[in-house]
C-alpha cells in the first residue's frame, strides 16, 4: 500500500507515539501528526460518520475480514453538533421519518435509506448501546440519557469495534485515485492520508461555532462533483420596524400559530407550518419560525394565523357572540399581552364595540388582526444559528442505496454533506443514521 506523506516532525512523532498508539489513552488513538494508511478513511466523526464506521467495522468482523477504519476530524471533541442537539436533550429520531420530511432537489433520494434503516432500527441500536428514548409530541424521540451520553456511547462503540480516531486534523483537499483500485489522497492541515475508500461525512456550514464548515463545497469543486449552494435552514427569522417593536414587547411569549409563505413556497415541502411560535428581541423563533425559515426566500411575506383551527368569521357571526365586545372575543383566544398588542393595530374604538354593531369590513379587520398578520422578515439569523443547511452534494451523483458516488467508485457521501435537509423534530439526525448505515453496509 502506498505510504502517506511523512516529514521529520511526523517521523519523530511516530518514534514517540507509534501509529495506533495514543499519547492520551495508550489504546487506539493515533498521534495527530502520524500519517496512517487505512482501508477506509471516514472524513468527519459526526453522527453520520460514526454510524458508517461502526457499521462497516461490524460488517467486516462478521465476514472475518480485518479492516482498518480511521475517522478523521478537525476537532478534538467528536460530534459537537450531536452533543448540542435538542438543547442537550437530543431529539435523536422521529417515528414518522419519511421522504416528505426532507428538503432536497430530489426528495425521493432519501426513500431507500429510510426504508432500510427505519427509526425502530435506530432505537434498537440505542438499546444495544445501553441507552433509551421516549416519545414526545409528533413522533419526536428524545434520548433519556441526553445528547452527550449518546455521542460518547457511539464513540465508545466505534473504538470497541476497532475503529481509530484521528482528531485535530482539518481536511483541506481530496484527490481521487489516478487509476481504478488506486488510493485516494486526503489532504489535511497536517499532511496527506491515503486509502482506497473514503466516506465524506463532513456535514454542512450550519452553526460554525459547533464545527460547521464549507469544506464539502470546496471538495466538490476539486472533484468536479455537482454541488447545490448551501442555505441556512431551521434558523430564526429577523424582523424590523413596528413588527420588531411588537416582538420585543412580547419577548419570551410562546403561542401555537400557523405560519404560511404568502408566495406559496418553493417546489418541495409544505408552504405552511402549525407549531409553537416564540417572540424574541430579534423577531420570530420557536419551532414554527425555524421550520418555515428553511423554505423562506428573502423579500417574501409571511402570513401568521394566531388562532389556527378557529374559523374566526364564523365565530364572530355566531348569535351568542353578538353582545360581546370585540376585545373580549380576542382576549378569549390569545394570551393577554398578545391580544392587547394585536388590538392596538385596529381603528380607534373598534375593540370596545359589540360584535353585533360591527360592519362587515370591521369584522373582516378584526378577523385579519388575528389570522392574517403579514410580516416580511428582513433576513434569517443565517448560518450562525442554523440547526441545518439545505444544499450540499447533488444527490444525482450518488447511489440512493449505497451513497456511493457514481463517477468516482470508492467515494461515499452521507449525512448533511449531501443535499438533504430535514424538518425540525429529529429528522436530521435520523438522516445521519440512515445514510450512515447505508454507506457503512456498502463501503
Ligand atoms: C444547535 C443544534 C441543535 C440540533 N438539534 C438537533 C436535534 O435535536 N435533532 C436532530 O435531528 N438534529 C438536530 N440538529 C442537526 C443535526 O445535529 C445535524 O443534522 C447532524 O449533526 C448532521 O450530522 P453529520 O454527521 O452529517 O454532520 P456533523 O454533525 O456536522 O458532523 C460533521 C463532522 O465533520 C467535522 N468537520 C467539518 N469540517 C471538517 C474539516 N474540514 N476537516 C475535518 N473535519 C471536519 C466536524 O467537526 C464534525 O465532527 C441540531 C443542530 C444544531 C447545530
């Protein structure tokens, strides 16, 4: 096998810490400066990379084959996003995971992987790792022991299966083999690594403070692979002017609301969501705003229904409501602070008149202040606070069954590195598991 790049410093490091011997644990960790060769290099030790490595190691062991699997990561702490997921509570999967929960140029791409690794299979793996999960609303499963415990259990399982970790090595380049069956060259900040098979699990640029980088776009350029520009997803919506003033007044308040894109939204995914909406000092957040942000385009209006499921025109026309003041009806539907804030936008005096006395136009205005509040965000909070990113490696270049690149055999891509972005609710982590499993079986 072709040997990796080696300079005087790394030779010295090898003398002090021979490859495969950790200076930390004395067990299976490589020296950050030693240039290992491996059978499989998994680039990125996030949830997708670790699941892929674990599955590949177990499959090889079951077949009686010895395979050297090395996970390379820029960080010293593996899977930082996983550790922070769900605010540390880790919404690790969703019982209803299906292609419709994902934004992608080709939403059907996820179907095979989701079918082969359904949520029940992930929950079985969790149990095997000594962990458990419970269901909250809408099929969301949370790890009972928390996000840190899951990240640590996965890392431990990988090590136990014989995988090695190479932390503190930022990947900077990738060169495919010159001829079939040759070696990939992975350039890192500390020299090159060589292997016949490479799994690209480097995530997306979302939330850079937790390790998100744009390296996948750069590697795609080097490899000549189609890449869809990354956009922030699941990120708060920033408002300005009077709408922002109102959000600031209501900061900390959370209500159930239906948010819709006035323009109808892009081709895939729903253009409206009903979920919990949180007012903040910057605008709108909470699940409803985060979920709609993935589909929102700059300049587009959002229509907010603060009384979803209530047919307001019908309610206002009910004979038994005729004697009620408009203010009383609104106060019965919304928290007091929000009711007062919305009523302040009505023509003077309207809120204090009886509903039966209102003209059709005034009734319409009253209904609209509740179910048709139109706002135009000035921007999203961007990648800095995006829980995911849409875009990534174009799935058309990869097999939906194995995640292998059609044009470059031996190269696999998984997780958020691909153009697949899940909805809020455990769908992103489930994609990491399902695509990691598919690649781990095939690599
Ligand atoms: C704050 C937050 C909360 C979230 N909560 C949830 C949740 O509750 N449920 C859910 O389903 N999803 C959640 N997500 C999304 C989920 O964490 C991601 O979709 C998932 O981690 C993607 O997995 P991945 O393995 O593809 O990528 P990542 O987890 O991003 O892993 C990629 C790995 O590659 C490494 N890397 C990046 N660039 C380089 C480089 N140049 N060289 C070497 N290594 C590199 C990174 O250090 C990282 O370890 C959350 C995300 C965030 C940011």
